[in-house]
C-alpha cells in the first residue's frame, strides 16, 4: 500500500449513503467491511511508523538527544498529517479497490 498515492480527505466530508451501500445493498454490511479494512490499514501504518522510529532508537539516558533528533520529528509529523485509516478505507471502498464476498453463499448456490 502506497499511502502517498491515496487521495483520501484529511478532514471530515459528507458521503452519499447510496454510494457506500451500492456494492452490497446493505449499509451495515458495507460499514462492517470498511471497518475491517480500516483496522488493516491502521495496523500497516503503525508497523511502518514503528519500524522507521526504531531506526532512531537510542539506548542512553541523554535527554538532549531526544529533543534534538529532527529526522525523528519529521517522520512523526509526516504520519500525523496522513488521512486517518477510516478515511483511507472509505476511499478504497468508493473506488472499488476492496474485495469482499458473502461467505454465507455456497459455490453451488452461486452457480445457479
């Protein structure tokens, strides 16, 4: 996932309910799918941030180094400015980039 290429809004926007529930014909199912994807995105972002911040980890007790590490501050600010995970998931859903299937339908029923 390339976060820089996603065009999700950073602030709150209104989205037409009919656009959200169009693929499933059920708003609750659509929101459930979006929520699961938002959890996945959030986990990916946290892992990336932790990996990048671990590069700056120092194991001494010098407070001066903590306040003067400008690269670490820039990395943190970059991730703070990103759209939230739920906004990214909604954008992916609206662009039909999330695959979902109904597991209650068996293969025999879907072939009919």
